[in-house]
C-alpha cells in the first residue's frame, strides 16, 4: 500500500502548502482519500506523482479543456 500521510503531513510534504489546498484537491478528485478509522490519509505515491512536472502534451491538454469550458460558459 505504501506510506500514508495525514492532510497536514501531505501539505508539508509538498513544500508547505496549506492543508486547505490538500482538502480542496481531495474534494476535486485530484487526490484520492484513504480513510483509516475516522482519519483522512493520502498515499505518498500520489503526492509524488502530483509533484512531477507536466509534460508539454499534458499542459496542452489541460489548457485545451479550460478553453472549451470557457467557450461553453459564454
């Protein structure tokens, strides 16, 4: 399963982000929550993957979908 981080530990692991950012990413689905009893944990492997730089193709796909959403909103 790998190492698990609490929300606070995950925020620190990613360079001192706000724990609220981690909570938002969990809500948005950018991270997957793992419940351990009543605690919400995040897999370290997901944090590492999230911290990897985007490839140009990934950035283009992300920007393309944002442009499409903006067009639909008009």
